[in-house]
C-alpha cells in the first residue's frame, strides 16, 4: 500500500501532462502532493523536509540561471544571424542529411551537454538543426536524442555520486557506465538516422519548400541505419578509450568532440576551412569558460566563488554579451530580445525547476524509499526492473545526479541483498537514468518551446507538439530499457 501511495504524485504528474493545462501545473501538483504525503502518510518530520529542500535550493537557483543564460545566448545568436552562418558551415550547405543529423546527435549536442548540461545543449543544438533545414519537429526530436551522453553530462558529477554509492573508484564506474551505455548510443544512432533519413526522403527544408533529392542524397533504409550504427560504435569505442586513458570527467567531452570532427570531415569533404569566423566565438567562450572554471574549482576548492566561476550560467551570459557586441546586435533589438528571453524562460525554466522540486520531494520525503523497498522485495525479478527504476528516476528529475541521489542507495542495497556487483548495478542505474532524461517532461518542454515558434503550415510531416515528440521518445526509451533489463538478468548474476 505504501508503494502505491508513494507513486501517486508521479502518476498525478503524468496524467496532468496529457491535459491542455499550462506546463507548470503538472510538476507543481506533483510536488505539492509529494510534500503532503511525506508529512501525512509517511510521517516525515517537517524539519527533515525543510532541510532537504534547503539543500537543493542552490542547485535550483543555478539551474534556473543556466537556463536563463542559455536562452539569452540563443536569442543573440539567432537575431544576429550567427546561428544560421554556423549551421551552413557545419553542414557545408548540404541540407538536412543523415550525416548532418548524426553530427549533431553524436557530436555537437552531447559535446555541449558534457561541458554545460542542464538543457543548454538543447538551446544550442536545436537552432543549429533548424539552420540545417530540418523541420521543427525533427530538429526537436534529434536534439533530445543527443542527450544520450547522460553519465558524462556536466563533466560527470552523477557518475561520481554513483561511484561513491557503489564504493568503487570514479574510473571503474566510468568504464562500467561506458560499457552499458552502448545501448543508448546505438538506440540514438538508429532512431536519429531513421528520423533524418525519412525527412530527407520527403525533401522538406526549414521553410517547407521541396528540396532536391539529388542534393540531399538519401540512400536506402539500410544505408541510413548503417550510418547510425557505425557512428554509435565509433562513439562507444572513443568513450571507453577516453575513460581508460584520460579519466571519466573529460571522457564524454573528448569522445563527442572527436566524433564531431570526424563527421565534419565527412560533410565538408576533408576540408574544415574556411571556418565560420566570429559566429563560433560565443560558443567557444561558453565552452572554454565552463571547462576552465570547473577545473579550477575542483583543483583549488574555491568554495562559493568556485561554484560561480564553474557554472555555465556565468559563461553563457558572458558569451551572450560578447556575442551581442562582436556580432553587431542592433541596440533597438535589445528590448525585444530580452522580452523574448524572459517569456521563453518562464515557459521552459519554471517547469524545469518544478520538476526538480518534485524529485527532491519524492526522495527527501521517504516516497522513493517506500517504492524501492516494494521493488526489492521482488527478489531476482528486480534485476530486470532495476533499469526501469533508473529510467524513471531520470525521467522525473531531468538530472543524472538527482536520479542517482534519489534511488542510488536503493539500487546498491538491492544488489547487495541479491549478491550481485554494486558496481554493475549502479552502472546500469547511471546509464538508464541518463537515457530516461531524453523523454523527461522538463527536456521535452524546453525543446517544444524552442521549436514551436518556427512551425509553419508549409512544413511537411508531423508538427512539433509534446505528444508527437513523446510518441517517438517514450517507445524508444522503453525498448532500450528492456534491453538494459535483459543485460541485468543475463550478466549481473555472474558479477557477485
């Protein structure tokens, strides 16, 4: 009974998501329900709940600030035309091809996710895909698929937490997570190739005009899927090698940067010059500033100042201001740009913050523990269900760190009770949680809000709606979780 009651806030959130209510209503209702049940049903002390909420306050503020900075940077790049120039350089004028889709899904988007996290990669990748000529629906879908790099997002704090829960080194957890994350790499490559290839076959550009099939050059389905599989295998191998040689924190960034360069060489026929010029500078500032700040903070332990200089929020705002100056943003455009940014932040940032509060309330109020106890009571059957628990935790929290904090101890306890390796149980948790994020309401809402203004009646194919995105993403995630579950059943018993 406790498990059913504990699941009520999550079920309520999912039901409200299917309605036409404002985007913030579902997570707000779920968070309030979780807090009420924590106090009334599970008897959680008010002091404990306040302490849990207070401990997450800085993370909430940081995420909201990161989204605000990312929105402003995205608007500056769009209004100055830099986004379009950068997209033309990346695709070499080739249009919405399978190759350009895989460049973004296995290269640019996950690279930015490893450097920044918290949805900034969505705000960068989606406009670029629109610039390639993908319709808003396909651009949103491909961008979300690019978030499959979860264990290495934001330089891997979620993986660090997973290693601590399992009692192993970060390097060991990075290698194990890399091994099982091949499921997410392959699924993202196959689905991205199918989505891009189908769109190319229909020949629709960003403005809805019919494009030349000779220019796009779509091949048969087997060629599209083959490209997706090869891209995934290359990324998989690079992630494992980078984890082994360079360490887990930078492994995702190094691997996805290498894949980006490889696909660029394919698209540009071996020539990277001439470059995109000033259009690249704001993104370079964001990347270099965030990486440098994080390295300084980890090395010197700078306290609150280190949290500020390592946050993508600081560097996205800096990049936006520098971009506005370097790219000659007209002064008269500034008020409208800021107005658009505030509106988009309210539409996407506020629901994201509320989903975080839902995850905190479920974990801190004892609800997650109640659901975990019910599941671990299933015994060996739980091995198959463990990745589904991981996927659900990522779906709810939109954060690998938050997901591992919420259910990591339960997963380790289950592994110990069944005599299997906590390392491999947490690797599955870490990977499946990161994969579940791609269909999470917070990320889907952000992608939907960014893509919706670009939707036109002339665009062929599905329109960009939350439902149309979830129709592809949810089955993709669920099928992948079945594969994760089979891996758990077949492999984990041998790791005890």
